[in-house]
């Protein structure tokens, strides 16, 4: 039999385990919900709603790796970036952080006051009635199902084996509109460019008067204002340059632009799946079991043809070029302002050099005057010595004034001669 101490120790251990279990469960729930964040979801119909989802759910929903989601982390400082992926586009432009898919836009920082106008613009763009053509085209792709009869299989297969025909049905609808992802991308670019343009105009309105005032009056207050303006100019120029470089990089890389055609890739994927189902039904109706491998290789070749289809990127290229020109114009304004600041600095330096030269000339003149006065002091010192000469024994004192006048006049003549020599030699103006 166990002792009473062993029984008591076992009961104590069980009680501690019972108390610790709820705490461990609560800790597990906190860890599970630690990565959950409120995302604003804007669908392709223009409807928006808040949805609390975790990081892994977003990764599964958009097909993005974790390193791409770090770009959207508000606690980390990443430069402006536009990433085109297989199923989504990652946008990090100034205050705009978003994940764009073929059917929705996910915005993590929807509570930011600067993001509210962007969300309204995005809803206005995607909720227009004319933006239904891409969805109708995709619906037409989905309309080809496996209920096709053997008689219609060849016709359907011919249409589905041609990606160009499928995309022509998508592009050549009754109304030519941009795909959803491009409309969302355009809203992001427009919001970022508008913000940078607004900050540039504000800086120009403050900079030019401050620089003009500095040229008219050099003071500590004016110099401090110009210093702050120059710091802001450097910061804004760096941000604008980064956005411009990102757009230029996209325009130079056709593969990156092709990755951004999410709606067309989704349509091609659905066409490929439907074509695969039709081919399998045709194989089951007309082919025997000995030719199953040949039919499978044929369907794989059809799918490979869809995957290797090269999209026409002219539409996206024109969109990016329009905003590239706009951001390049903003950068030119900042460059002009920077040149004006540099010119003002050069002018101020010239003025300061002129003042310094004047001070040096004044120092030379004062030094010359000091030297001449010192010569007069020497004469006075000689006469002030305790010696006996005939001049002190004369009954009249007019000799005193003659001596004094002669000393002062001699000092003045020496000073004038020194100044004339300095101007003749070019040391003084």
C-alpha cells in the first residue's frame, strides 16, 4: 500500500495540472489568433466589407508566399513595390497597401485616413455597370460543361483548343473595359501619384518664397526654414524616384507584366479544365481501354498549349506608361526645385564670400591704422622720457603744439601712403 504522503503528492500534482490546462488553452488561442488582422475586402461588384483573417488564410486564398506578405506589414518599412504573382498582385505604394486578385482587393490598413479616398475611388471604378463584360466572358467559358454530346465534342474541342479564340471572346465583347485587376491597379497608382503630386505642390508653394526671402535677408530663421525644406525635398525625391524606378522595371520586363493578367489566366485555367473534362468524356465514349495512355498524353499537350500562351501586354503597358509619365513629371518638378535650391545656395555662398572679403579689407585697414598710430606713440614715448633737452627750457610752449601737430600729421600721411600702396597692389578695392 502507498503511504499517505505519496497519495497527497499525487493529488497535488493532479490539481496543478487541472489549473494549468485552461491557461495553456488560452495561450494556444492567443497564439492562434495572434496573426489575425482585419482586412477590407472590395469585391469585383464594388461591395466592401471587413473580414478578420489570419496570415495563413491569406496565403492560401491568394497563393502568396510569406515573404510577399511581409511587404504589407505596417510595422516594417519597405520601399514602394509592385509584385506580380501567379494568382495575385502585391501593391505597396506609399500609403496604399493591397493584395489584388482576379475577383477582389484585400486592404490591410483600411483604418488609415489616407486610404479612405482610395477605397471610395476603387469602389466607384469596379461598381460601374460597364464593368460586367469580363465576368460575362468568364461565365461563357464556364458555360461549356461535360453534358456535351458526342456529336458536339469535336466542335467544342476545336474552340477550346485555341486560347486566342477564347481570349478574343473575352476581349472583343460589346464593351471594351479593363480587367478587374487593372482597374484596381490603376486606382492604386492614381492614389499614390496624387499623393506625391500634392506633397510636391505643397513643397513648391513653401520653398520658393522661403528661398527668395533668404536671398534678400540672410538670417538664422530663414536658414533654418530652408534647411527643413531641403530635408523634405530629399525625402520626397527619394520616394518619387522609387515609384518611378518600380514602374520602369515593370515596363522593361514583359514577363512581369504578363504575370499581372490575372483574369485572363483564370479564364484560361477554366477553359483548360473544361477542355480536359470534354476530352475525358470523349475518351470514355469512343476509345477503348487500350488507348487510355494516348488520350491522356493528348490532354496534357492541350493543357501545355494553354499554359504556354503568350499574352498581349500592350493594354497593361499603356496603363503603366501613362502613370510613368505622370510620376516622371513630378520628379522633374522636384529636380527643378532642387536646382533652384542649389542656385540659391551658390548665391548665398557668393554673398558670404563678398562679406568675408569686405571684413578682411576692413581688417587690413585697421591693422594699418594701428601700425601708424603705434609710430606716433613711439614719438610720444621718446618725448616723455626723463631727459634734459633745450626744448624743455624754452619760455614759450608753441613748440609743444608744433611737435604734436607734426606727429599727428606724419601718422596721417603714413596711413594714406599705406592705403594707396594697398590699392595699387590690388590688396584693397
